[in-house]
């Protein structure tokens, strides 16, 4: 039963990372202006957004593999720390608006730019 919980956590870690990559692709036309990670910004400006996405995907694969490797050790509780960080990232990516979390209506941007709701672009 305990390992089942860890498998779910690892799955969610990967899922949130995939969501992050999806948002990068979805907002590719404005991502360079809005990216807050200086390393990610450097990679995007130097090599392009698609290389940045490949680097993120490889990092996700490495993190998930490392989490699976931790399952057999006494350090498997570190998976919870990675999950909590990913969960905070999810909330930040989903609900943050300039000025702070929930300070303004977080759907304000999407109401002004409904074209970003179309996931088929």
C-alpha cells in the first residue's frame, strides 16, 4: 500500500511537469517575456524554445527515474519533497497573476485573450 502512494506521487510529479511543458508550448509566443527562471530564459534566448522544452523533458525523465530508484532506499521520503515542490509549481503556474497569488482575478488574462483557451493551436 505504501509503494502505491509513492507510485501515485511519482506519476503526479511527471504529470505536473508535462503540464508545465504544455504551457510553455501553448504560450510560446510570449514565454520569453514571462519566463522567470534565469537559466530557462538563457536557454530559450540562446538555443530556442524547443530546445528548452527538450531540456525540461529530459530533466523530468531523470527526476522520475531517480524517484523510482529512491523507492528501494531509506530516502524514499524525498519523493514527498519533490511532489510538494511540483504541487507548488502547479498552483503557481495555474493561479498566479502579476501582483500576487489571487490578488486579482486569475482568469483576467484569459478573459482578455480568449485565443489562449483554444488548446488546438
